[in-house]
C-alpha cells in the first residue's frame, strides 16, 4: 500500500507545473446571512498544502464541491464567496473561474503565474462529478485532468465518495496525497489499531440510521459508548419510554433494542433532557427526566445530570472519539449539552478526536479552544466510514 505524498511531489519539483488540488471547501453558511461563511475551518485546513505548493513555484488549481446541487449550475451553491475567504486566509489573491472545465476555467488556469492560485467553480455543477455511470464520470475526469499536470488529493472530507474528482481523476494524472489527508488517516489509524484504554466514544447527531454501521463496528472495541443528540430518542423509545414529539426513527427501534442488549454495560443514554414546546430558540422549555418526556414536547438537548454522568465516564478515558452534537447547539437554550460534553473532552488526559463537520463546527461556534483537542477532523462521513472499516474510494485511488 504505497501512497505518494505531497512531500514526494515537492521533492520531484513543481516549479511552473499545474497542480490540481482537490479540497473539501464544503463549508457551512450562516442561515440568517446568505453568503456569509459560518465556519471556515475546512478552508484553513487546506492552507498548508496550498502554501507549500506556492512556495515551490507551482500553479495551484483548487477544485471542490459545495452542497448538493443537481449536476447543473445553481447560484445557491456557488463557490464565489469561498474564493474570497480563501484569498483572505491565504494572504494572496485567489482567481475564481465561473465554471469548472469550461472557457473560464481554461483561461483562468492559462493565466496563472508560478506560485499563483485559482479556485474553479463547484464540481457538482457538472453531472459527471457524481454520476453513477463510470463513462460519464470518466469523461468529466478527462476534462479536469486536461487542466493540470499532477493531482493532489487534500479533500479528506470527500474521500468516501466515488466521484470523478476524488477517484477517477487519480488514474489520469500522477496522484499524490496532501498533508491533510495524511494527517487525518494517521489519526484514524490510531483509533482503529490498538487505542489506549479506557476508550470512550460519544455519538450524537440526528439519525441513528446514519450511525448504525459505526455503532456496530465500534461496539466490540469501546469501553463506553455515550449516546446523545436527536438519535438518543430512538434509543429511549427502545427502552420503553415515551419521547413525546422528539425526533424518532420508528423503524430503528428494534435495532436500537438489540444494540442496547448487546451493548449492556457499555451504552449510556441521557437520564434527563431539555424538552421544548417547539423547535425554536424562544420556545418554552424545561429539563425533564428522560423517562418522562411530556407528550406535547420535544427533546432538543441532553440535560445537566446527563452532562455530569457523561463527563464522569469521560474523566478517566485515555482515548476519545466524538461525533455529533448532543443537542441543537445552534440555538442558545439547547447548547449546554454539547458545550458540557465538549468541555469534558478537553479535560481528558489522553488522545481525543473530534470527528466531523457538525461537531467540529460546534466546537468553534461555542468558542471552545480547538487546541485542547488532540485532533479535529474535517471529515464527518469520511471519518465514520473509515472507522467502520470501509474501503474509501479516494484513498484506494491514491494507493498503487
Ligand atoms: C461533507 O460535508 O460531508 C463532505 O463535504 C462530503 O459532502 P457530501 O456528503 O455532500 O458528499
Ligand atoms: Mg456528508
């Protein structure tokens, strides 16, 4: 399993060469202020790779997806605001092409001086990017490849996608793993190898169905699995409790009951929840026992007693993986659970990993010191699939 790296590429020399850098600049936007990026962590994460290439004299052509447009241009998902922020963070201009492989992309790349950077428009404005038909994807990958001399994959958050710019492109250009991809993989290897014990995993987020595979994979390996977020209500239901209007995946209740049986002594659920009249920051709300959620209320956060218990479980841990917020942290009255658990993780004397999009954004949105964690991943789905033991198309494509 040999993977060529960014250092190898720079060692070979990139002066004047066009380097196509696949990044994951799929950043969240502020719902109240269109066009305003609410968390630029994924842009910052790719800066070291871009800067190393610039310093070595490469012409850097960055490509990314944003959101899930349907294979055609959609102004809602333009990368234009990302190009602006990218330039600010890089401290250098980022030329923006208004298409991905068309006339604008070609002339933008042709106009790059050595050491200069361009960002091309959203890859997913092209149906070939995500097509299930390998010939359609391949044709798009050919067009991307024509824009550059070599390819660097630094889009860890997208390595689980068998898309043209992640997978097909790597057989069309000499391919290298970027620094971010290498760092992320190194961390996840530590978690899947022989993690120091106790190993505690905290899972949240809205859906059990999204986390089922990772729960199955981790249950035999962890010492404790703490479950919060919207998904805890399906588990509470499986224990026989009514959950009112809380999020519930009825078809997953039996599966959760089975997991609770197999994970007896390992899986911990909240003992109290913050239950509200509606999904709104100004909704009437109160803390109630997890087994007494009123029929007309919905749980939007774990309660303070649960935070104490989860923090206790975390206090002696030597390895922690956390994915998914404990509640609706974007709304102030329902942020305390996520904040409490995040703070407990920062105090752990051991190796701590924050996996993924929402939990990483939560850490920064709540103003928690990022450096207090061992690693904050840029990949949500990607890190979960890695921990599930799946083959990730973006990594496979880099191995030769
Ligand atoms: C993500 O945010 O999960 C990554 O950017 C991948 O995006 P996707 O789930 O739309 O493929
Ligand atoms: Mg995703």
